[in-house]
C-alpha cells in the first residue's frame, strides 16, 4: 500500500472518531483546509462518500462506517504493538488518554500522576474531564475513571479511592430567606443548582436514602453547570443549594460559610474506579499508572 494511502486512511480515522475536522486537524497538527482536501481526495480515489458534513457536525456514511470498523482495529493494533516496545526500553514511555471526572482528577488522579510523571518523563498523559459516559473503545481512551456503580460489567474495574460522603449545602444568607429542608420532598420549594450530564443532556438527579426508602430529586433552579467548582461558587454566593462531595464543602462548613442539611438522607458515593476493556494488553506505562492509582487492599472486579 502506498504511503500516501496510509496517511490518508489515518486522517480519515481521526476525523471519523473525533467527528470534527477542527479537532482532528488540531490533533494531527495540520490545517483544517489541508485535512478537508485529504479526505476529499481519498473519497475520490475510493469512489464513495465517507463522511457527511454539516456546518455543525461530521458523521460517517454507511461506507465510511464500514471502513472505520474494518481498518480501525488494525491501526489500533499497530499502535498497541509500537507501545509494547516500551518493554524493551530501560524506561517506560508512551501516551495515555484518560477520561475522568473533575472531582476524581482533582482528588486522586492529578496528585498521583504528578509524582509519577516526574519520575518517568517519557510517559505523557492526556486527561479529559467529563461527567458524561464515554465509550472508551470507540473514542480511543486507554482507561476511564467513574464511580464504581457506573462502570459497565464487561469492563475490568479497579478501585482507586474509598467511598466518600456527599452533602446538600446552602449559605447562611440563603437560609435566612428559605426554610431548612427536613426531607428531600422539601427541596421542591428551593432553588437547586444542577449538574448537567453531557451524554444524556439531562441533569443529575440527587439520590437520597433513609430507612430503606430511596428518593431521587431532579434539581430545579436558575443555575446549572457541568463542573462542581461552579456549583460550589454559586452555593457560596447564596444562589441556591448544591449537592457536593464532603471534601469539597467541609472547610466552608467549618468556617460557617455553608450549612449542611439532609445529612441523615445523604448516602455515600461508591468510590472511584479505573475501568478498561478486558481484552486490552497493558503497556508498561499503563501498568505504572494503574499501580500508582490502585486503592490499597483492592483487587480487580
């Protein structure tokens, strides 16, 4: 196969997986017009349309999807084979892409990787924080981090942190004008700050449990975000109530800037886990990251 054909197929794979010429061009280090020209020339040589383009999105045609599913695994295998050569080097190296969530990255992932990357400068890591649910195989992530209850059963899951508490909080100024909720049903009369889930487009429903009774409340209010940092800021600004991890709010509660409510209704979260496909062949860099994050005394699921 001619080198140009290989390069063009790689360009197609990146565009098809990113579903964006802009993101694909940035990833490949080429201009968007040049990448568009490459795809047009590939389509002309093959005699079929591979991608459907609109002003807002890029998607594969039937022919494009068939080509993606046919050649994608082969190129992935080449990448894995090259990465595995790291076993023959004195120091592990390679690139790792991780999909995580903001809270896990701040409290577990970044502190552990900060030490590891200094020790192993040949390893590079890209972390994408997103509270949606990613298909790590299709989107070519090496591993994902989510709560244990969210990990699909066909994935290997490794615990990287303990269960942690969550609290509904509001500022003293807010509660000066609103009654304290006694049960989750009382939240109907409150402004609740929502967390948007990108995958479903909906808001995260707040879970509550007491005496075997489970209730989920969909937050209603003026503000919603896709990061918990902004939710905290809004709660401190007296805009409404937020449901956040204890380690995010504890210092503000201790200083009297926030008040915890519904403590007897707020269940702990199941703790963060790394997950990855069972068929994945770990590279030395992957194994180092996994070992650095593994919670003491925990085995694979």
